[in-house]
C-alpha cells in the first residue's frame, strides 16, 4: 500500500516505529506496505487515527486525505 509508505516517509518515520504502534513486527508491517498481506481492521483504524486521515484514504478509495467528520 503505497499510501502507507508515503505517509510514513512524509513524517520521517521508520517501519519499526509504526510496527511498534501497531504491536506487530517490522517484517509484518513491511508486508502491509508491500500489499503482501491484508491489514486487520483494527490496525487500519489505528493507522487512520495516527495519520489523521480516513481508512478509505489508506485503502485508495478516495484521494481526500482529510478524515471524515466524526459522528456524534
């Protein structure tokens, strides 16, 4: 998933740092970025919150980087 890599690199972060946030190995996180394995929904939510974007943006379903307004 190219967007994951772009978001991470834009913030000068290493894969190890994001993997730690997700409580997974760097190897598994690398596989997320490469699209070799599917990302669990819980991890997608954490990533969207961390990067202040939407899951749809991470998945390439929208080009709008801003997150949707939260429901009340």
